[in-house]
C-alpha cells in the first residue's frame, strides 16, 4: 500500500500504514480520538532506540510535567499473532504528543518525518470529518424544510376548507405519520428521506380504457352531474402513461407505491376533469393499490385510512408544484411495507 493511497481515506478507529521515505520502516498506526497512537515497541522501532531508552524519555516527559499521562496514554485491545495463535491483549499506546516529545529528546530525523506525515494524516482526517458533519447538517436542514412544507400545506388546507373533525384528524395523522417516517429514516440513512420497502411485483397494469370504466362506475355510484369525469383535455391519459415512463430502459417509477403516489398527484394537479378530480384521483389510487395487492396490510387494515387519504388529496391540491417530490414521497412512506 502506498502512503499516498492511505491518505485518500482515513476512517476513525482504523489502522493506517506509515512508511518511512526511504522504505526501511513500516508501522501500523492506530488512528483514534483525532490523533495517532503507537505502542512502546513501535516507538522504539521508529526512533531506532532500545526499549530502556524510550521508556526513560517517556517517563521524563510525564515526570517533568510536559504532558499529562491520562490525556496522552490509552489502552486499546489489540490482536497479536504469537506463533500460530492469535492473542488479544490490552496494550498501552502513546499519542502523537508523546511521540513528538520523545523525538525531540532523541534528536531523530525519523521522528521529524513521522510528525510531518502524522500531521498530514490528521489534517485530512479532520477535513473529512468536517465535510461529513457539514453534509449531515445540510441533510437534516433539508428534512426540516420538507416537514415545514408539509405543515404549511396543512395550514393552507385548514384555512381554506371548513373541515369536518374526521378529515382534520386525517391531516394530523398524515403529518404525524410522516414525522414518524422521518424519525425512522434518520436512524437508517444519514438523515435522508428515501423510497424504501416498496413492491416491485406488479400483477396489474392500469390503462386509460380500464380507468375510464372505473370513472363511469363512480359516476353511477355518486349519481352526480354529467360534468363528473368529463375530460377537459388529454392530460388524464398522459397521467396514466407517465407513471410507466422509462429513461434509458429503466422505469422512472419502478415500484407499485411510486406509481400509485404519482398517479394520485398527477390526476389531482392536472385538473383533467371538469368535476370530480379529487374523488377520481383517490378512487383510482385505491383501485390501483388493491389490484396490485398493496392496499391492505397483513392484518386486513388499509395502509392508509380513508380520512387520511382525503386529507392527503386536499394537501396535494394546495401544494406548490415545486413540492411534487416531497408530496409523492410522503404518500410512498405512508403506504409502503414499513407502514
């Protein structure tokens, strides 16, 4: 392993390889607690001095008060190969401060080379740690913004409609369930909301003709006006074909849940019908899930309650089109196998 290769990734608590510039020395260096650590034996090899000499200088460092033992010495459990056996021992390790102090006392060129190398490793390590924390903070902020958008949509619906108690409760459940989904995903995926636990098997494929027959049945059921289900343009047909759209041979919405969520969203937001957009969207959404055997849990309970679905339809209707991704992700997280 080349030294420059080691510096490309320095994870905490692992062993990295140090090689002297002339290639005459190789040490497995432990990286922990934002510093590097060597055993007494390794320090002796580094400085090419006897154990008695190195021990004398280490003791002098602590005796003179230059460093505190409790802060610079650690015992780490280490596996050593002795003959044909692997033996686990608790070995004493000294951090970079001790190594540098000993290096000054023995006036070793190798010590200077090791210090330069170790500082480079630690700089890379700290920069990587900073970048990782910065990314996590960014992801957490994005999650908070997503939840804020959801709550904003909740507020818009609550202000615009005189909601029945049941539907109002449904909105609270949507927000509550989604917040719970965020908390669960926070433990899994570095605080990013992802599509998970979805269904790839798709025994049923919706078509425009099949959907039209369902709409006709709804019209008879609701005994509504002739305007119910009357298409304004071709956007309804487009909504159905869009959920099966592919790019470079791969489906844009590869699971049943993603197709259902986007079908619900497209029908509501496209306002394809003169009357009945939300009722049609909700009905086709449930029908599609049922035909693909995803609507019900193993217990027989619907994955999304009726009042929650009504609330969700209202929230989608009032949402900003820029929030499409977050709204469809909410739906998927409410109907996937984890729910």
